[in-house]
C-alpha cells in the first residue's frame, strides 16, 4: 500500500507540534452521505486560522489533526452517486476545493447562507483537512478550474472568496465608491480584500495598518498595489497600558478588522465616524474587551463576515482568471519542511506559503 504525505498537528503531553508524516493512503478516508470524489492535492496553503488552531489546540481535542483548508488538486476518482450540482465533473478535472461542508437542509442553508450552516463541517478544523496528498470531498464542494493560467493560483481561490464575501457584506451595510477605506491587519486576506475593493468598489483610497514584522515582505506588496501602509506602532502608542487611539478617530465610514487582535478591534471602532460600519473578518485567539457604550452612543454597526457562499467562490475564480492575484506572492515549500514554513508564515516572512504535494 502506498504511503502518502500528511501535515499533522500532534500533541505530546502538553506540547503541540507540526509534523509531516507518511501514512497509509486509506487511513483516514471519510465517507460522506452525498456523492464524493477522491482528490489528489497539488497545492495546499497555510492560513492564519491554522496558526490559531496550533496556538489554541486545547479547543481542538482530537489529535492528531491534519490541518489545511486552502487547496487545489486533480479529481482522482468519483466515488458514488449521480452528481446533481452546478457543473459536470469527471476524473482528471483540476479543481478548487470549498472546505465548508454544509448540510443543505437546515434553516441557514435554505436561506442560501451555507457558510452559516447549523451542521457545517470545516475541513482542517472539525475533521482532517487539506494538507495531505489525497482527500475525499463532496462533489458539491469542488469547482472545475482546468483553464487556470497557473495551477498554484487554485489554492488562493478559497482565501480570495473570503475577501469577496466580506466586501459584499460591507456593500450591504452602505459601502460606496469614492470612500476612504481602512483595514487593520497586513496578511493575505487583507491584501485580497484591498484588491477586491479596488476591482469592485473603486474607493478613493485604501490604508492598511500592519505590524513591525510586516515591514520587510508584506507591506511592500500592499504599496506595490497602490495601497497606503503604516505599522501599528507608527500610529498608536501605549502609555501605562492605555492605547492612544486619537490619530484616526472618527474618520472612516467603513473599516475592515482583519487582525483579530484586541488592539486592532479597539482602534478600528475608534476610527469609525458615527453611523459607520466595522466589518470583522479576523479570527481572534482570545476574547477582546471593548467599549460597547461607544458602539451604542455613536450608532456604529459591528458585523462579522465568515467564509463565503457558492457565488462568492465562483466570483473569486473569475477574479483569479482575470489576473487579480500575482503568482510572485507565493512561496512554494516542501511539505517535509512544514515546521519552518509555519514559523515563516507566522513571522510575516511571506505573503502566501504553499506546499506542493
């Protein structure tokens, strides 16, 4: 039996560790009640939420866990049943993978909000994910992308769909052209939100606030795309534990909070004008203490954005095909060097890191 590579989060006593292992190809085959396919993964990426899972592994008691939810690959085998989805798929198709598996029958699914499915399963979190050579996925979660200009870009469709969904939510809450937009966080999702804004909304300006560790690699990419950049330390100071938030106070109608940090959330709220909207996209590693009186008194709108729906995924595919994302932003790393890769990503030494299986 052939052994296949898998990148796992393992636990040894009280220590969590990322490791690449060889294991039997059918060791963790998942059987879904709907028609599925076995997909041979070509490229699979690291997401900031993977870092959160590692840091907060106490919330994910099953070890080992195969991480990963950003991937593309080739359909190796159609497993069972007739496919009643949005397109025909066959063995040999190159596909992008939607890792949010929804039930299709709950209240949220019937409203078209499959990302909020009451029975949803997220690959790489609830069950083993896409940082492995072979994976079984429901056919409805696969999107054919055979004519993609560069196969590597297929693994960026999922995070781009996250960005698309957040921009659409901002539009529902009054986002208009010619606004000045502010984003907290200088990672991949912030970059993609900025690019979707430029493509879809055409704001007057976009400003991104990152950290000192983003100076070398990530912030120059934002500036290359015509986006203003600052570090948090350039704008805000802490004296005696109190954060000075006066620099951007009351300026912006729409702010995206993508860092997930308590300081980022507080600064984002402070930067909104009365009646403004905060779109919270970043996942936090811990609970944040915020001043809700400020939200009430100034009638601020605080809305979350989680994942995407089918139309967001399809729109992201179209943007990838149009060349919105540059392949030069991707660094390919051998799966056996996964420890170094995760550390490199966490330290902002790359915008996008993928493993080639």
